[in-house]
C-alpha cells in the first residue's frame, strides 16, 4: 500500500473517531439527564407514598363519624389509593433501587435494574431456560447416582450441583423481583429452604444412616425433577396464552407448585404435585424414625427431617390454599348466575 493511500485511510479513520467522540459526548449528557430523571421520579414516588399513607389514616378516622354518602366517597378514594400502589410498583420496576439484604450480601450494592422491557424479558427468558436445562441435568444425575454409578463421590457431586442450582435460583429470582416480577411468599422461600436442605445433604458423612436414606432421596429427586419438567412445559404454554390475552405480566414465571392462573388448563398436575408433597412428608417421617436408631450419631438426620417437614407444610398448604380459593370463586360465580 502506498503512503498516499495510508494517509487517506488515516483521514477516514480520524473522521470516524471525531464522530465517535461527539456521539459519546451526547451519550454522556443523556446519561446524566437520565440519572436526574430517575432521582426525581424516585423522590416523587416516595413523597406520594408518604402522603397517601397519611391520607389513608385520616380517611379511616373520618369514616367513623361520617354519613352513608360520605362513607361511600371514602371507599371510592380508598380503592383508588390501592390502585395507585400498583401503579407505583410498575413505575419502580424501571427505577434503580437499593438491593435487599440477600442481594447486598451476594453482589454488594450493585444496581441490578434493567431499564427496557426487552432486557427484562430477555433476562426472564434466560432464567426459564436455565431452570429447564438444570432440571434435565439434575434428573439425569439422580438416575446415574441411583442406578449406574453407586459411589459416594458421585453423590457428593450431585449434592453440590443441587446446592449451586438453588443458590443460583435465589439470586436470579431476587434480581427478577427487583425488576418487577411479582413472585413472592412461599414460592421464594421454597428455594432458600431447598438450598439449606441440599447443603445439609452435602455435609452428611457416609455411614449406615446415610446409606439407609440414600436410595429414597435419589428416587425422590428423580420424581421431583420429572414433576418440575412437567410444570415448566405446561406452565410456559399457559403463561404464553395469558400474556397474549393481556391477563398476565411479561415477567411472570413458571414456578414450583400451583397458582390460581394455572387452573384453566393445568389441573391435571395436581395429583403429581400432591404425590410429591406427600413424598416429602414420607422423607421426614423416615428420617425422624432413623434419628431414634441406636447407631444414629449424625445431626444431619434430625435437621433433614425438620427441613423436609417444613417443605411439605409450605408446599401442601400453599397448594391447598390456591385450590380452596378457586373453589370459593367458582361457587360465588355459580351463586351470582343463579340469582
């Protein structure tokens, strides 16, 4: 290449560099404006929440000494205040916020808010794929440990994989919640309890008590992974249909367990879920029995029994509550039609 061509190429690169600098300058200015808008919105939301809280208390006091017409007006305002809380929740999903205690411990004070719908949905979709792939891997791992490679080392690898999987789920779910996902209650706590249980299984030393429970635990792990795979496959289709109809949010997730929105097409999952719940109870009863064995010295036995009992109670009562609420709503609809 001649010197003349090199000089021409350099001039072209230099022009592009100047344009890049100008574009980057504009980007930094917009970024500063964005930060100012975020701070202003967050401050305004906090102020609105505080004002509405004070107003709610005042309305509650006024309702005691008001006429029927005034009480009706108060109820309307209170309903609008409740609706306003949902609007604030949606607004805050697009604003930076302080991490909860768990995310602070794991990640520090790092902003995990995703600013665009596309980024939020991409992260949620990646979370769903992670759950699906790991569910399949865990099912294959449990089958391998139960029927093919019967060694303590492979059991430890499998238990370590369980700990890592549930730890990762809790972190990813916390990030999704920070970005507006409405998963809450036992559906979140379930993974923390499962992380603890897997950690105790990992520390359980080999011995007679461990070998007595080993096959039962691996059988349970195979069945649980199978049920989770069924849940993922059918819940995803149901969620897609409800999102298309505008009845569910884009950040709603597939979950372990049963929720009200699944009633339409996923009731066939209930027998599988209840069997899984009662297998957890069976595990707890088995371990409580083993803890009374004269050769039992490990603290892990009683701890695992209590943890399986907590999982059973949480899962069973949550599923039962959803079914009861759905039957109540169905009964109310029938009564309204008859009247």
